[in-house]
C-alpha cells in the first residue's frame, strides 16, 4: 500500500514538474511577442492583458490563417499631419487572416489616403463584447476620431452570448476551465488548438447552458453559425442577437462620452452570400443539420443583417453594408477552405468604406 501511495505521489509530482517546465518554456517563447491579446489568448479575461505600451495589431504575416501576427506600435500622441485617426475594430475578418499585409482593407485605405491614419486593431477570435472591453480599456488611449466596428458572421453573434452573460450581465462565474486557461498559457494554447481542430463541436462538456432547442452548440463555429440563422422562437438564438444589439447601445454611449464617431459594418460569410448553408471547410453542411433533425427551411440568412440595420437606424448609428457589392464577385469573396475574405474582397470592402466616409464628409482626397 505504501509503495502504491509513494508511486502515485511520485507520478503526480513528476507530472506537475514536467508541466511547469513546459509552461515556463512556453511563456519564455511567447514573451518574445508584445503582451497584448495574442490571437490564441482572446478569452473574456480581458483585464489580464495589460500592455506596457499601447500596441495595435497591424497585418497578417503570411497567407496561413491564425499564425502569430506581427504588431506595430501606435503613438498615443496623434500626428498633426493626419486629419483623422480611424480605428478598425473587429476580429480575424478585420485583421486580415489569410491575406498578405498589403492586401487588408485597412492597409489599402492607408495607402490611398496618406493624410489619414487607419489603425487595424482586429484580433483573431474576439467578438463584439470583448472588442468593446478592448476598446474601452486600451484603445481609447489612442483618442480615435472614428471607430468602425466590423461584425464578422463567422463567430461574432454566437460568441457574444456567452461573453455578454459573463462580462456585462456577470451571470456566469468563470468555469474551472476558464480559470485554468487564464492562469496557464500552455493550457490556453492547447484549448484553442482544440477549438481550431474541432470547429463543429467545441467545449461541449463545459458549456451546458449554450445549446439551442435544436441541440446546436453555439460555442462551436459551424453549429454556432447555424444557430444564428435559426428562425422561430428559440430563446438562445434570440438572445445571441439581442445581446449584440444591446452592445450597440453600449458602444453608442461610449462614443458620445469619449467624443468619437461610431460606425458599424457587416462582413458576410459564404452562407450570407449564397443564402444557404455554405462553408468552405465543410463539403456537405446539410449532413450535420439532417443528423440533428433540422429542416433546412428553418434558416433565414438575411435576417441577421436586417436586424442589425434596424438597430443601427434606431440608435442613429451609420451602417455600411458590403453584401450587395460582394455578391457580384461571390465566387471570389472567401479564401479557399476558409470563410475569411480574399484580397479581391478586401479591395471591395475598402472601396465601400471609402465611398461611405466620403459621403459623410469624413474622408476627403
């Protein structure tokens, strides 16, 4: 008995020592990156990410999505040579996952309008709630004149549900998993590797409160987007969109308080463009819904944008839609095996932002 106990204690001690060696090594390797919102560490523990200096993510380093991104320092003091400082707020869709540095819509606008400063502050994996916390805690120090929030349908709406409850309503305490992830960077990295590998079924054990009446797990990428398009009276699906609309009100209040113009845009997925369940990395998406017993007619792919437009109109928030123009090149909007925008689509987005900002007399040549 003593031998078994000794062996068990020795095994546990060996595991802990090994784990902490890996953790320390991982922290050392990642310490080479500026300490602000690494793409792998985007959880709601926004308070844990306190940068020594304000740093905005610039553009993606290579054509491979979800790699580590280089950053560039942004001066707290505005350059008087710039007429306006315009902040592009969003997730990987804004960041430019999958394209080269000179192909993102932020970069294209910067190149064309040398006397304006477009700051790409997109971070892979964020959502409308965490972007608000990021803006409020860090990016307001940059004193932007305009903040453009880019809603990306791949995950923003469904991920807002959990984040809003935890960060705004504070209804859910952090789970054991969340606490471990916030304490150990290696665990958080492995968690998000799992998130990337199993996009249709994610976090099933640890998020029992995040399942629709059709048994769709909203924390997963595929099923989360399915849930966003559901018609009917599903409570979880309604709250996902409702919480997003509530965030628009908070953004508007912040804009009035901090004296910046607030604008909303909508970056569509392939499903929005083709008005059907369409995913570049899943050949037969209907197989998933058939297994769950969901009639394909239960989905409405235009409903979300209509609701967002309605809410923006109500709050007097300018709204830029890219959908109609992107439909003209819909076969070339998304990169292969992914739902992120191609260089051609980034150019379309840049053109529409330019046109709308000029109509608002914000941007002049």
